[in-house]
């Protein structure tokens, strides 16, 4: 397709270049054009972002960074009769070509995105035609949301993802619906005092946390402490995936020495013995390894022992049996690959088998088989957060070749994108646990039912929202699994920190 991107010269940012590069890499012909339309960035916002970059040593070379017009050389070409116009200004386009607009909480001004962040929320991003038809929409994750420049950067990176996906939807003629006014999130009005208050509160909280760590001799800034809890089941009808709610039951805790945490629990049964595979994260190394425990007949779990360590971080040990072998697909996002490991001696000796998907940065790859086709569900970073973008790959054989779904990413939603455990197929229903990361990493679980899954389409809907039960004292939860009459979750336990 021939695509023209219209931008306001006073708002030219690096993300516009990233968008042009991404579309060009998908074999589109891209040209940029300048068109006035929209206010200049609020000077207080610019001042706050500059202050943050200085105090927190944030780079200027990110999606929100301003660019020199010379960087657009080669893209500022005249394009006659484009197939598609991406209008990133407030101007009304009278061109006969199809035109797309980018909305932040229903508004074309990116200051609406900034306003949402300052009010502690991620902006709803929507791509619409001039007629108001929705082409694609998403809810980005903003990590960390305490720093405006970082949060804004995550939002703009997802603008690239969402616009590129909208172009895919246009090309494949995906169904569009009209957006009614009742569907638009309420706009947050931005006032100067909001900007100044946000900057001051963030700075004070950072100084308080630094003082706390100094006084208490805390070595690591991140003191979130995950732990694994489990319960025995009388029957499968008691599973959270079946009831859609937290049970009124006693849970046992996998103890740790406070020098590490355990997370991402997976149950696996072999030769009459039940095993628990986990991510073990020692604070000394700040790098995850895979460990395993045995589960006794009375439900007691042994101390985890290391079984797989690599030069990079490992987590989310998806263990399964297939073709007479036992396999593991751990999270290996820092390697830029999805890797397959084989149990040379189960459960404590694993060897690298092969790369399943190369040149991707993904988290929590989850395997599922449907109608003889294997599927990998994973949260794809795509230059931004690992919390908000779901992509799929499929193959008829475990060792591939694996093909990306033509609608990737199938979902951009901080609330439900990232996988949160094994996908369950029972009684004709396919239930996918997902992590709710709207308020931060692993702050809850969502259960979704997959209704369409094939090489051309994907659809699902929400069936249950599972925020951490307040009465349990839980702050977060991000993995739900079961097997051999046992259900396991990981829950977030906060160490003492200043309010």
C-alpha cells in the first residue's frame, strides 16, 4: 500500500520515524508530510519531562524525543494518490483516499494521553476512519507510571504497534464498528497545578524510598516479594478456572529464606510422582533460574532445587510431554528467542534442543493444541512493554516451522494480553488465564474464553475478573495452574516500605 503520514511539525517526535520504519518493513511505500494542526506541547509538560530526564538519567533518544527535521530526509516525498492517509493532526482531510485518525481517550490531541497519565491512568488508544469506524484499539501498559516521560514513551511506542495493526486490518478487510459517544472514555482536563503536583509528588516519593533503603541497608530497590501458595482439590469442579472466583479455602505457602522469591508455578505429573516447577529469583544474582520441588501424597512440597540455569534470565517453566519426551519452554525473553529444552534426565537435567521462534522478544510463551495444530501464545515486547501485547504463532509440529498469525498482535490490552498460566480445554470451552497489568505488573488475573482460533482469525471474551482478595492480604497474582489434584498460584507479598 501507498501510505502518507501527516504530522504537525511542532509535534515531530521519534515515534513518527519508528512508525514509518515499521510500515516500510512491512513492504508499504511510506511518505511523511507536514501539516499544521494542534497545539504545541504545554511548556510545563516539557519542563517536567526535562527535569525527569536530568534527575532519573532518562535518555532523550526514545519514542517521545523531539527530532530534527533533517532526520525526515528521504521520507518527505510527494505521493500522488495514496491508498491510505494516517492523519496525526487535528486537520480535516478532504482527500478521497481512506484516512485514519489516532484518538487518545476519544481526542486527537496527544495532550489527552499526557493528561490521563498524570491522573494515574493509561489512555485508551483507538484508530478510526473519518466516519468514526473503529479499525483497531488498545490499552497500553505504562511502566513505571510514576515517571511521566517513561510512561509517555510506552504509550507512543504502542501507538506505533496499534497503527501498524490498523493498517493490517485495513489490508485484510477486518470488520469495523462505529464508535458511539457512550463508548468513549471520559477526558481528563489538564491543569498546571496537576502537572506541578505530579512532578513534586514523584520526586518526594523517590527521595523517601531512597532514604528508606539507605537507613535499612536494603541492597535492591525492587523489594516486591512473590511467593507460591497451593491447595488440594477434591474434584476439578473446584478449580478457579471452572468457578470463575476465588475459593473460600486454606492455602499452604512454599517457604523461602527471604533471600529469593519463587513464582510462575507449574504442576507436572510423571510416573505417579507430582512435581512443581518454578522460577527461582535470588536477590544476590537478580537473575531467574528454573527449580523443581516434589509433591508428596499428603500435599507437602519439598524445597526447590535448581535444574536449569542460563547466562540470561529464565522464568515461566512451561513443562509438557509430547512424542515420548518431556519438554520445557521457559521464558527466555532476554535471549531474543523462544527456546525448547528436553529432559535428558527428568526432572533435574535439561538440555537445549532448538529455537522455536527466532528474533522475537516475548514473555510467558504458553503452548496449546487445537485440532492438530500447536499454538504459542506470548506477550510480545515489540519495543515497548511486555505487559500489553499478545501475539500468536502456530505449527503442526513441535519443532516447527512456526508461523506468526497474520493478525499479530491479536491484542493490545494491558488488562488481558499477557498469559497467566496453562490454557484449559474442557467441555468444548477453551479458558485462557491472563494477567491484569493495568495497575502494575501482576496485579490480578482475568479469565477469558477463546471462541475463534485458526490461521486467519482470533476472538475471545472475558468470563471472570480475579483481583487479589483483600482478605488474604494479597497485593498481586499473575499465574494460575493446576494438575494432579493441586491448584497453585503465585501471590505478591510486599516487604515493608514507606507509604
